[in-house]
């Protein structure tokens, strides 16, 4: 549990993803309560696609290099 909470704390986009999943599930429950049918495959695909995109984002952010210096350092600043 500690390692999971550390991971979530270090990656705030995971918190946003979890919140969006909760909103998606809540919206689905409300729609189901109004006797409208949403195929579960659509919900599962949306969630899986979101997780896939987030995994790509985490991998790409990990590979960032040092920022390029656009100007010389001025002594005394």
C-alpha cells in the first residue's frame, strides 16, 4: 500500500485518471438508473485506452533530457 500511494503521489496525472474513472462509472450508473443501456464494452474500451495513453505519457516523461540553455549564465545573478 505504501508503494502504491508513493507512486500516485509522485504522478498527479494518475490521480486525475482515477477521478475520471470514478466520474465515468458514476455517469454510467446514473444512465443505467434512467433505464438507458450503455454497452459495457464502450466503457471498458474507454478506460483501457486511457490507461494505455497514460502509460505512454509516463514512459515519455521519464526519458526527458536536461533542458537546453538558451542564454549564457551571467555572473552575479
